[in-house]
């Protein structure tokens, strides 16, 4: 795995001379931050031997290198999910790659189902903590070069970045919810009893991604911030669908990107 990751890094370094400071993962339909990037280079995952390829609708599958508010960034336009058939050690390869390229901060977005009864469709939720039910990406031999065998997860979400997000949301005049993100593998959405379970165990929102990425980022010492777009709410008479998730994400994509752009400018 270490060799595979290093090979991807060197293929990228052969294509461009660029040291990103900040990595951004764009969740389902949350593409509009791409429009605020002063793009230096786009590399499709398919051009990189050893990269897992995104197959989920709404995930383009490109690294975008460039600048947001004059800060060097790399965007993952399209993430990889374990429901696509990859192991979580594989779905998190791009996070390892971005860390080896030099990022110190990682900002993640996703679409999630709200289980907190106070949440509404279109809300943004700052993830303050998670409960991971997707197989842990660190299972297998530990790569000492990346981090310790038993990394602590007590501060996986960076407190200072959370404060920045709250300040910037207030300056934008938007409500930023806070809560615990629970990840399940998908790809089926939850049954009513599963949504209820997520609520009972302390979750505010549920989704199919993000937590493996946060675990490897934290393992490598990156500072992490993550925000969910509440694309649907549990216990609604309207049945959830991926099309509706994408539609709601598109509607709120600009709000998410503005928040990210503002936080990035203050890092
Ligand atoms: N459940 C799981 N994943 C999701 C949901 C949901 O309700 N909405 C968006 N991603």
C-alpha cells in the first residue's frame, strides 16, 4: 500500500510542481467551490495508475490543483466510497496522497440524512464528532511512516477550525448546526428503525462516507474540519432517493462553498 500511494504521489509530481497546503473533499453534488478555484491543473483519477476511480453519480473523479483566496489547495472532485466495492484502505488513498503532497488542513463536505428532529433540509451541520460503522481504514499492517498503530480520536475534528466555521457562518448570516455524524456503509438508505438507532446512539446525521477519511487524516496528523449538508430528513413521509440528495446538494452547494472559502482564507 505504501508503494502504491508513493507511486501516485510521484506521478502527480511529474505532472506539476505544486505544494498544496489545504485539501478539500467535495461531497455528492457539492461541486460549486470548484468555481472559486483559480485552477493550475486538473488530473483525472483515471490518469493515475493505482488510484481508485469514483463510480458514484455526482462524483466527477478529478484532483484539481489551484488557489482559493491565494492559498494553494487540492480539491478532490469526487470521493471514493466503500459501497463502490473498495476497501476503506483503498477509499482513503487520495487522502494519504494529498497528505504526502503537503497538505496540513483537510476540509470535507458530504450530503447526509438528518436524524435530529430540529434539522431541516438545506441545513449545514458542522461535524463535531463521529461514530464510525464503516470498516476502519487502519485495519491491516500499520504504516509507521504515516502514524501510530493506535491513534487517538479525541481531537479528530480541529477545535480552532470549528471556531472559524462558526464565526464565518455567523458573518454570512446562516445557521450552522452542530452534531455527530454517523457513517453506515450504504448503499441502501436506512430503514426507519436504523434512522431511529442512529438518533438513539447520539447521532445527528447519517451518511455513507467521511469517517474513514477523517480517521486516516487524523492518523497522519492533519487538521480536519467537516460539514454535512442535510439533504433529507429521517421520518419524512417522502422517501429518500439519490436524485433528491443530489438535487438538494446542488441547491445548497453555494452556501457550503462560501463557508469553505471563508474558512480557507483564514487558515
Ligand atoms: N442516509 C445515508 N446517507 C445519506 C443520506 C441518508 O439519509 N442522505 C444523504 N446521504
